[in-house]
């Protein structure tokens, strides 16, 4: 059961050499979610072998161009590829008008239905839920309406021990209830406790996506203990004044948030084009939070299933 983040673009604001603007794909159990959609996203999907037709929903953090300028092209290509499945797009208010402005005649817009969900970025709310996961928003501080997203896998049912089915002659109809944690009574009335029949499921996994944002400890309660945190890290510490002036974070600030929130690992990204070499980013981050990793275009971060 996959829980995997692929970085399509790791650059902030402007593309730089081999770094495209922000875009990520999260694969949870083969359900694909696109997180931001900077310029060139569909080209990155081709390069890194992400099937764009499988994108189920799009989650946009805010309406700065480096997070949305890939959308018109992607929507057009999806239409040309014959997509019929509706596409859900979550974002702060204003995106629908921007996209519609690019497709002024209805017949020239994408031929599939786009369902826009406008979010209140000042509060955290549950915005999506299906059989395997939930998505909640995280209010961010970026000078314009902006929110991050928190993806949480749902707890899976307990795992039936196959040998016990034949050993006790358990009928098929009783198995769903046992997987939910029920004990089982045989026809003679003897109760077999659930922990003899099943194994505990692996603990659910979680991922928080926080970009763009200035240093803001108010997000810590939302992301406390997540297995993986993506936190923008636009600047090095020597440029902390620029981070402050532009509502962005330094690498050390991202690491500080990761440390205080006790997350499993930190993924860095959204780097300013002023830096070519990113090794100093990694060094600065690890000086505060050792489990820090450089997000780079094409990087894949897999969260393996945890032990029960
Ligand atoms: Zn940005
Ligand atoms: Zn921004």
C-alpha cells in the first residue's frame, strides 16, 4: 500500500536550471493527488513517469503564479486525452475566475467537469474524505490567502489470520465483523477473542504540505507528529531578512518547525533561484533537525508501512 511523494518542481518563484516551479504528486494506495501546479508541471509528469490521467484531485495552496501557472496547460491536455472523469480542484478563492478567464468560450474549455472548492484559509477544516484518507487544511502566513494540506491515512481494518478460518470453521459472513475487532462465538457458544483471530493493522501514515509561509509556530498543533512534513525553505539563514520581507521561511526556520512539531522527517523545497548549490540548505537544516532531506525535481519519498 503506497504512500509516496514525488517532487515535480522544487523551485520557488522562478524556474532555475533543472528546478521547475512548485508541483508535487502524492500517491496514496494508487490514488494520485496533485499538490500545486507550477509552470511545466505536465512536462515534469512526463519526465518522471506520472500518469496525469490518474490525477484524482488538485490541491492548490495559493494563487501565486509559481503554484498555478501549470494548470491551464494541464487541464487542456487532460481534455485532449479524453478525460471524462470530473476533476476536483481545492484552492483559496479566485482560481475559478482566473481559469475561466483563459477559456472565454465555454466550448473551448476543458470538456470534462471541473469542480472548484473555494477554501477559507483562515481556519483548519476537513475538506476531503474517502475510504482510505482524509485531507484537512492548515492556515499559513504568506501575505495572501494561503493554506497547506494535511493528508492522513485512515486506520485499516485488522488483518484476519487465514489459518484461524479453517481451524475454527469461521463462516465467510462473519469475517468483516472480526476484521472490525469483534470477538467470534462458535456454534457451541465458545467465545474466541479477537486478538487470537487477527493481527493489528499498521498505524496510519500522515503527510503535511506547508508552502508558502513565513515562520509561524501556530501551525505546529496541526502538524504535530506527522510522519513527513514538506515545509518551504526558500532562503538560507544569511538571507533571513529577505525571508521576512517576502513572507517566506529560511531552511533553519523550517527545521525549527519540524523539530518543535516532532515530525518523522522534513522535506525541503521551494528554493530561491539565487542558490545553485543546495548542499548548504541541507547542512543548515540538519544542524537543527537531522532527519531533513533535500527535495529536488524527480525525488521520490516513500513512507513505508509501519510495523503494527
Ligand atoms: Zn511560491
Ligand atoms: Zn507564494
